[in-house]
């Protein structure tokens, strides 16, 4: 089990590679239906404002989409897991 927290130093949008998750993916065997570096068709994007934090369950498929903006988006990713 793990939890990731993304501390946003920029706004996260669909245009700059915002955060996404796939509802129900915790029920799918790891790696069974999703390819690396591809945003799944059933992904749900989450807009987040600068200064906010996103909390993600490590069992749910999640990630960041491609950044189509002219500048990088900046965030700090912290992962918490059991020993």
C-alpha cells in the first residue's frame, strides 16, 4: 500500500500535463490493461491550483498527462509507503 501526495507549485491543467486517475483501476491486475507513458481512454483529469495538494491512492492507476505548454509545470511528489 502506498499514498502519493503532489504539492503543486504551478496550476495543473490538461494543457500542461495535469494529474489523472483511472476510476476502478485498483480492481485490474497490475499492468494488465495499460501501457506505460500512455494516458488511458478512461482516465479522469483533475485540475489543481497552484499551492494545492493532490492525494492519490497508490493502488489506483494515476499519473500526469503530456505537457503541451511552453514551460514545465513544477510540483513536489512525496510517496508514503509501509516498511
